[in-house]
C-alpha cells in the first residue's frame, strides 16, 4: 500500500494487485481512482475487477483511463472531478504513479495553484520525473488555436469554442439547442453556457460553424447568430441535403438554396479566425454535406472518426455512404500526425469519462476500425454494424430544424410551433 502523498487528499501509487486493493478497506483511504487503461500490459488488474473489489471493500471507485502520450485537458478535469467526488483520502494508481502525479500537477497549474516553473522541482522532491508535465504546459501555451469542448450527456454531442489567443476572436462549432422529445420543450441552456464562457474570456464571436445538418440534436446556430451577430456557415452541399429532406417531409415551400446560412463553404475554401487561417475539407460519408474544419493544428471532424475506443461514425442515413466515409477518413489521416482531432460525439464507453480530443497519429495506432484496415473490409464492417443500429431518436425532429440553419418552425395562429413527423419515411427500423 506504499505510495507518494501529492497532497493531504491524494496519494499516487503504482499498479496494485488484488490483495493491496482489498486491504485499502482497513486503511485511511476512502476511495480509489484507476488511471490506467485496461490492457497496457499482461497481468494487470482490469477496470471491472478493480471496481468489484472496491465495491466489496466499501470504497469509492472511479475509472479515468489516460494514456501518458495523449493527455488532454478533458482528462485532467475528469481526474480532478473523480478525486473531488470521493469523500476522504484518495488512492490513485497507474503503472508507476507518475501519470497520476502528472495529472495532479497539470490541474494545479491550470487552476493557478502552481506555476509551471515549479513542476520539475515539485516532482524531484518526491522522487518523480515530471518533466513531461512541463512539456505539456509549454506546448499547450504555444499551440494555436485554443479549444474548449462542451459535452452534452443527453445526446453525447460535443460543442466547441475555438479562439485565437492573440486577437481573442473565436468560432463556435456545432452548438446544441436543447430539445426534450418527451415534453416537446426547447431551451438554450447549452448555447447560453457557450456565451457565458465567451463573455468570461472576453472573446468576440467571428464565426458560427456547423459541420453538417445534425441528426441527433437541434443546432443552436441561428439562436447564437441572433445573440452575437456573427455569420453562420456550413458546407455548400447542404443544398443536396435540403432537397433530399424536402421530399421526405413533403415540404415544397422549403428553400433549398442554402440561403439560411451566411456562407456556404466549398472544398478548399479558407477563412480567418483572428490571425489563424482555417481551411475547409469536404468529409462526406456520414452525410452528403459533412465538412471538417482545419484551424491551425486542430481539425474539427465531427461524425467521421470517434475516439479510438469508439471507432468511426455510421454512414446509413439518407445520402450516407460507407465508401465515401472511408475516403474522407483517409484524407483526415493524411494530415500531420501531430494534428489534434476534435470529434463531435462521445458516448463514454464502459463508463469512462467523456473524451473528444485525439491526434492523427493516435488514431492510426489505436482506432479499431482503422488499424490494418482495407477499404473493402471497412465498408463491409461499417455496413454490417450500421444494419444493427436504430435510427437516432431525434433524427426526424432534428433535420426539420437543422436544414434551416437551426431555425425552429414558425409559430402558427395559436402561437405554438409544431414539428412535422413523416411516418414510415426511413427504412431499417430495429424492433
């Protein structure tokens, strides 16, 4: 049960065995935080077994799997929340204890309780080499642009505020307008949280960007345009999606020229975010109109590639294509290996914390749908998997709003807004 005390609440330790974990029940510790991903090496105790031991011992338990080479701010914040949630001293472990210490000091620096220049000396005093944490801070301060992700647990969607620190100009990417399908209620809780963050940081909104017309949430783009005056933009092929859904909704009055947006991006178009250039890549496959936004060293790829443990996005919506998705993924993976990739959804597999940032290199090494994959095998895998998936529960309400740039239906003579839901319009229901 040896470990290194990082603070009165937190002790870092190396990989324990089952007996050590069980013995924690009679110690000063109130809970365990497991930072080590399953399968790093043979013989290590896995998450399921560790959780069962902790439950039997009456200890709190959290699983925050983090790879040393791919730590993100989301990982740091998830670790902090896990430690804070345990009422008492915490025993946090990885392979050697160093990863736990790195997560701890990174959180201390980000929250202003420690200076970056103190990291190495702090580690040396504990017999730990924390130079990797100093490198992380230096890289984070120099990278452009800055990115803040906001995860919506209800839909698994991730919204982004992206900004140039030098000019404080920002873009909002894929914002969510709240909708409860059971009651029909709408709200702007998530969009207002973006605005509050932007105000707190003193940012000015330069763009409101959607990667495609979403099938699982309403877009808050139009609401945010009304609040900020910033232009809305999307890929030019949205007009094809409008025409497709115009037929499905029997909606002859729908304008299908993309005029609901201020700018329609073509492949290869560029735009400026403060002093940082952004470029538009067409990324069809998930939808006809999907695009990726490459801004500096960051690419916002939404429904193409998910986190490595979640694979890739489905391609069976109207206008989707697994073959086109494969080609789009290859174009993304052709970006430099250090390019940061920001995905649009995370469903927290195996109960892990929400994650949305990876790199091109990490995806090449770890994504189960992409490693040692051929186009033919990928298409077969994707189509077989998609055949088992039900349509998203919000696809019919969402597309009606999102092909109009996030505009809700106009109020009728009673002052209420109404959605029109076509019956038997989509194939492939899973009963």
